[in-house]
C-alpha cells in the first residue's frame, strides 16, 4: 500500500513562469482559546405534564419511573451505564431538575424521558425545556 504524497500545485513566480511547489498544510498554534470546552456534567430542566389534573409523584416514584424507562429502552446494561440523579423533586408546576455525570449520558436520558408516557398508570408527557453545563447557566432565562 502506497502512502499518498502532498499534491504539487502550480504557482506563478515573480518572472511569470509557473513553478511547482509543495503546498504545506497550515500550521496551527496551540492556545487556550482553541481548546474546546467539554463539560463534565449536564443539567436538565424538565417539565412533567399529566393528561388531567393529577397530583405530582414523589421523588422516589419519579426516579423509579425514569430508571424503568431507561431499562425498557436500553436494557439493564445500557441503563446501568447512564449515570444521572434527581436534583429537585417535581414542584406543583411539574418542573424538576436532573443531572447527568457525563455529556454522553445526555442522549440516553433525553430519549428515556421522551419515551416515558406513564407514571403509575397515569398518562404523562415529559418535555426537556433546557440543557446546560452548569446550574448557573440553567438558571439564566434565554
């Protein structure tokens, strides 16, 4: 197998003749600004809505329902990989906060929340209103 070489690009010189020169790749200096910020946690603001005027579930029931949704959609191994915690129990308005330990778990948790349609045999819907890398960013109204 042959390693591809850098292509030669014809360039015009000062005297008007075309010279073939090697086009080196542009050099990038490493700086603190060019590094990408990867948060170690993700916070979610979630709205829980029931079909009728239902009482909000307790924190224990809500955690069990989310864990059951994770297990039913991703299996036992997939659910155990997704690390999350409930930061606040659902308020009367249905708002509550969740935290994931890594951004990779965010997709699984959002999918489980979206596909969760019943809590204690009562029809419900969960909407993820905001996702942020910190609680301060989550508190900002944008």
